[in-house]
């Protein structure tokens, strides 16, 4: 009986590990990209249980141990870069330079959440240069208007479909524009922000829809938006930041593809998960809110802030504009298959990098 139970769990772990390797975009497949940390813990426990309870003189016992061990190794391959044992992809900032620092607070507020005071207190406490709110509707816009006294540069798109978005900035925003890149109900925002030093940075704020049984059956829409934004910034030599709720984990094939084709860096690599979702369930958390940047920046700090009553924690990232110090930072490199895959995803939604401001 024990053998049958462990055989069942071993097969389940192996299927959960192998299924995401299939490029099928259906949500039932892509959902296994998310809980890799949880699956790694379960695989590790299964290895120890196998060693303790199985008859090690039987070949089948060792088959189960090897399969569980390989599943563990596969999950660790994806998540170990987001631990402190991995080399940092982004350098630490050398010294404080307020004129060259850009602090961005990203917060998925959860539309029906009404704890706006908690978010306002975080803004007052941390004084970000830019606040990006996601899932913000007209109710949230009306109550965040007080921020405009100190953050007068804004881009607004209040929606009640869970894809409203607002940007509030202390720093001047040039060429601000809102676009519906893939879906008519899912906006993105784009601008040039001028640092206190006078340097200008291209910023893209995104919140593509996830694959799920209640939204899009497939990840194609999300993947296409990330791909065309990534291909767009790859063609630019200017400083670039892409941030928002990507509805995708840091270690997924899609996010890795985005990093490869864009050439942008992930400051979490070598530092930690900074899991922002789900705020209410400690055992079911993964990093959904992101900030990626070009080699022009180093990292001053990255912090997951306290809950504001949403299902996401806010994320505060401070980067330093230091092109000389950061010029030798190495992003993930694409190969021919990556470029072909990116083109295939974009073409599937008839999307083009030219659509991105």
C-alpha cells in the first residue's frame, strides 16, 4: 500500500514537472509554471519519504527515488537564480545619488479593495518618484487625486474590468501615451521620464491578462504583449524600464523569453523571490509583479512592502542611473529558436513591435 501511494505522488510530481515543457498555451498547462518552489519542496519531501519508507533492495524503489530527485533538480534549475546563492545579475549601486535615482512603487490594488489609506501612507512613507496602480477604477482615481499635489504628472485609465491603470509621477513625463496593445480592454502606458539629473528614461507600464479559466483560456495574449514590448526595447539604445503586474512568474519560459529578446536585466536574480502574490496565502506565493531595466542602471534597493488589503503586495524598487558602472552587466542571451519563438507568438495575435510607443 505504501508503495502504491508513493508511486501515485511520484507520478503526480513528474507530470507537474514535465507538463510546463510543453509549449501548449492553455491555462491548464501554463498554470504549472507558477508553483515551482512549492513543487520543489514537495519533491524534496518525497525523496526523504522514499528513502525512509521504501525497501531499497527493490529496483522499483530506486526508480521512484530517481524520478523524484530529477523532478527536484528540474524545479531547482528554474528557481535557484532567485536565491542568494546565485550571482547577482544587477550590480549594487555604489553610492547614493538622489539626482540619478528612480524609485518606482508598483501596486496592484485589487479593484474592490477600499483600503486606499494604506497605499497613501506607503507613498508618504517611501516617497517614490513614480506610483503605478493596477486594477484601479474610478473610485480609486477619485481618492488618489490628492497625490497630484506632489505627483502632478499623470496618466489615467480607470476601468472596472480589473485592468484599470494609473501612473502618478513627481518627475516630468514626456510623450505620455496609453495603448491597447493586444486586447481592447487591457491598457498599457508608456512615457519618457526625466530624472533630476536631466537624463531621460523610457518607461513601459504593463498589465497583460493571465491565462485562467475565468479570463483567457490561453496565455497567447499575455505572451504576445510581453514579446512585442521586449522586441521594441531591444531596438533601442536609450535607458529603459518595464514594470507592472505581468501575470507571470519570474522563472517562466515566457518571462525568460522576454528577458532574452529585450536584453533587460532582472534585479531579483541573486537576491530573492520578492513574491507579491497571493498576499493572503503564505504557502501559495510567487513573484507576479516585476521591474526589468536596461544595463544603464544598478540597484539601490528592492522591497516588498506591507499589504494594503489587496491580493498583491506592493513592490518598491529604487534603481540608480549609472551607465558606466552598469555597462558590463550581462543579460540572458537569445538564440535562434528564441527569436523564432518570439516572432511566432507575435504573429499569432497579429501584433508588432511597431505598435509599442
